[in-house]
């Protein structure tokens, strides 16, 4: 789709678990088990942008900075996260 002013809309589909693992590995250098990445996929809805933000937190120098970043992320995306959690099957 072409938008006004020559912008092009490029939709980002949710990443699969394997794609989340590949992205996480590329961003952090860590290769955790898929079982450990599943909560990250659920929380972010497979959004590459949110996974990237969370991966940046891995480089946070202090716990205080990490908490500030997490609070800011939650404040900015509370409705998104709530909707993601509401969509989960009861067993997840």
C-alpha cells in the first residue's frame, strides 16, 4: 500500500517461535531454549519491535535502569499487553 507523501506501509506479521528465537539470538547473542522464549512470544505477540526493545534491556547496566525501562514500556503499551494476555487460552 502506498500512503500519502510516498510512504509505503509494510505490515509486520507476528513472528513464529523459531523466528523469535533467531531474532533474540541475533540481538543478544544468547540462544535460550524455545520453551523459555515462549513467554516472550506471548507477551510481545511476536512483535519484532517489542522483542527488540526487550533485548535492549539485556544491556541495561543497573537494576534501577532496567526497572525504569520496564515501567516506561508497560506505561506505553499497557493496553497492547492486556489484550495479548486476554487472548491467551486458559492453559497458557
